[in-house]
C-alpha cells in the first residue's frame, strides 16, 4: 500500500518568504507587517502582496508619510512582477529579484527574515500568508 503522506511531500515545492515591515521611525524600532514576498525557485515564481493598515501606521507615527509608504510597497510589487514595473531589475530572473528585495535596508519599508515552507501551489501562498501574518 502506498503511503499518501510521502506522495504529497514529493509533489510539493520548497518556497521562501519574507514579511515586509513598515518602520515609520527607525530610531524607535516599532513596526507593523504590511506585506509578504514569496519565492519558489522550482517554479521561477516571485510575487508580493501588500496590505497597509493606515490606522496602525498612524498610531505609531502620526506624521508618517502614508503616500510614501504606499509607493514603496507598490515598488516591491513592481519588482516582483518584472517587466517595466521592475525598473533596473526588469531583466533579472525571479531569484535575483527576490534576493534584492530581501536584502537588509535601513529604510521605512524593510524585509524581515526569510522563512521556508512546502507548497503545492506557490501562487496561492502570497494571499494565504498575507491573511495569516499581515491582516
């Protein structure tokens, strides 16, 4: 008899993800989760999903540049999408775009540590993780 659990594991692909964090005042170190970037090497897949809770951001810093934060989050989505929206990264493969996005920065929008998982559907992971970790 076949072990169904073994079959499921073999069909799954490894994926990596990092949270996108908004740190409105770097000197205070307070942050909110505002998105996720997912990468699956086996499928050459990279995608970001974002959700900015403006009320939470403004609770941390009433003078936060909400429009600027939104623009930075949209830029991350653009780099993941590739093409013209990716700017200088347009010709890079999915892995290079992911690695560039998760590189540490001291800006208002920062990547968190990279985590891994297994999935049958990499394209479903960004929304699942956004619901689980951000919203």
